[in-house]
């Protein structure tokens, strides 16, 4: 995995744990809120390995 992908997985883990909200997640990853929601939905379904 690239450094960017590892950062994304780490942030998604924090969202899952409840330490971050989706708004904060999107801001940290440089995404819009809607893009962040899409990334979060993919992560929930497939975990870190899904692209």
C-alpha cells in the first residue's frame, strides 16, 4: 500500500472507533464531505483491501 492509502486506512479506523466524524475525515484527507461519505461506505463494505 502507498503512504496515501495507509493514511486513509488509519483515518477510517478512527472514524469507525468514533474518534472522528465524517466531516473531519474528509477534511483530513482533502476530500469533500460527499466524497468522504463514498470512501467511508466503500471502507465499511470491503475494509482496507477494497478499491
